[in-house]
C-alpha cells in the first residue's frame, strides 16, 4: 500500500469518528412520465376522461449519505 492510500484511509477513519449533522439512508425517488403529452388546454377540454398511461422513471434507488 502506498503513502497516498494510507493517507486516504487515515482520513476516512477520522471522518467516520466525527459526529454527523445529517444522516440520510435508503432514499428513493421516482417520476411518472406520461406516454403521450397533452400540450394544450383544448386537448384536455375535448378529452377530459382520456386515460393517460405512464411509465416509471426511477431516478434514485437506495441512496445513503452523511454530512
């Protein structure tokens, strides 16, 4: 192990012992993206009961971090 690696490990150990102000665990975020866009008010008025299909976009899955 080189000197650079040892310095990195020492820094990680020091950071692990310091108190955490913010701890975030297991964050997930997803968005529903419509298959067809409805661009105008006219389209909404003419077809008020049209079913809109969506697909799921999973932007974050099980993200964790400390500050």
